[in-house]
């Protein structure tokens, strides 16, 4: 069972089977440029994009990589 917890800094913490995953909220105008693609080539180098997200209460949550 998944449990959700919104932290004081507005990050969302998802707890599933003892594993914690932190998601950062974004408004529509603040979404990162890598959003919405799996991989892409930029100047001959392959880069990873953000292909996994969800919406909750008007914000778009992306998994925090830090």
C-alpha cells in the first residue's frame, strides 16, 4: 500500500513497502526542459529526459534525483 506525505517544503514523499521516494512539485511554467521525453541526442550525446510524472492538486510532481 502506498502512503503519501506532503512535507513542509511542498515536496511529496511516497512510502511503499518501506521504500521512500521524494517528488518535487512544479507549476506549468516552471517544468524543466527535459520534461516529456525518454532520451534525446544533443550535440552527439545521448541525454535522459523525464518520462515519469504525476499530477496532484494542480501541480506536476517529478521524482527528485538529488
